[in-house]
């Protein structure tokens, strides 16, 4: 029952440029040449009518606070 989504979580819904270098990626450093979709976490939860999340993998190298701030409200 695992669902993988092709977007990132953020405090706002937007597109952004990301650097992808082998198995590493970053919104913050390097030559950003790949456009990625970012979704506000609260909007995603509401739109998908999620009552609970059993497990969420967050590995966004310093962007965790920004993404989780999108869960307020």
C-alpha cells in the first residue's frame, strides 16, 4: 500500500529548478537545469482526503523546515 508521487513537498505549490548530479540533487546548490513540481503539503493532504500518514520519507537536505511549515493550518 505504498504510493510514490512524482513531485516534492514545499510550503507553496510551484515549479522550481533543481540540480541533478548522479544520485544527488539540490534546489540550493549546483547548476539547476531540471524543472520540478513542488506541492504545498497541506493542500496535498486535503485534496487527497488523507486522515493519517503512516510513514513519510523526508530527505530534502535543509528544506525540511520549509516543507513542514506548509503543513501548518
